[in-house]
C-alpha cells in the first residue's frame, strides 16, 4: 500500500542528472568486500594480498590492475606463446612486488610520528598531517612496475636486480634523468641476465681452467666426495665469474654438461 506522506520517486534521466539508473550505478565505487572477492577470483590473489590492496582504496586497485595489464602485454612479444605466463601467475607476482616492496618504500618515506620526547607522539605535527600510507605517494608508475615484473618473469633480470631497479626508480622523481624505464636501467647498469649458451659455456670453462679449482675437479672425477657438493661449489665460482648475471638454471645445466 502506498505511503500517503511519501511522494512517489520517479527515476529517469531528468531526476538522475541526465543518466540512466544503470549508468548511475556504474559510477559508484566498488564496495571493499566485493573488491577483495573480485581480486581473489580474477587475479588469483590470496586474501591477505587482496586486503592490503583494497585497504588503499580505488587508486591502489587501479594501480594493481594497470601493472598487471602492462606485465601481460610485455610478456607476449618476448616469450614463446606456449610459455607465456597466464594472469593467474602474473598477477600474484605483481601483487607481491606492490604489497611487499613498493608499499614498504612508501611507508619508509612517510614522516615518523614517534618522538620519545613528545608524550603525544605527534612529533610536533598536527595529527591530521600524518597521512595514511597510499600508493598515490609512489614515484613509480604502474607501467614501470608491470614492466619490471615482466622482466623478472621472462628471466631478463634477477630478483636482486629487480629490487635495485625498483629502488632507483622510487628514489628519483618522474621526469628526472634517473627516472628511466626498468629496461633502460638494467641496460645502463649491466643487470640483465646472461642467457647466451656460448657465453655461459665460456664462463664454465674458465672456472674449470682456474688452478684454484683443480683440487675440486680432481675430487669430482675420482668420486671422493659427493658430486652435488662440488657442483654447487663450482656453480658459485661460475656465478661469481659472471658477476652474478648468469641465468642460474641455464648456468647449472651447462656446467653439468661441461663437467661430463
């Protein structure tokens, strides 16, 4: 039965500011619970990671999704189509770098609110000036993060090099000479992994010829020690010879072949 004291509500373009009801609903922000569920379903994130991203609101969700799309786009032309990691593999890696590394850098740059001489804990600042950590404060764009992740997943750089590149990008404001793409930074610093089999074989043969390793080679061939220990030792020497830039799995494969 109609309520006599409440006038009828007419929903049309005139009453909705020129929009239809579906169009108006489409402008509403995604509810946190729905966003967490969607990120877990669409991007294969664990609940903790999804909660961290959603807690920063729409900017972090948009940042994450843009970074994932960039990583996927860069992986397609550089990886064999059969081996291209799908979204369920790419997205969790992007989430890890966003939640563990980038958010950590943003947190460190925030002014500290702790002061042992200030009983209020405000360090002389207005409490309202102490802002929550937000990805909006990052100097690293989602495209830069996505590109970085694509380089790691394609074995172009190591995780250690990735952390160095992320720090360089974060510490330099956009527009500066140092604020380059991850690939440019990797090239400039010689941080790309060596995947050329001929180069890696030369590195392994150099290690084999080193007089300092003669004892280990003799023990390997005579079977006096567990061979995997000697391989691990020589692998470390070969990695050092490559200045840490050899692709680990490929280097081990070639070293094992050279040892015979």
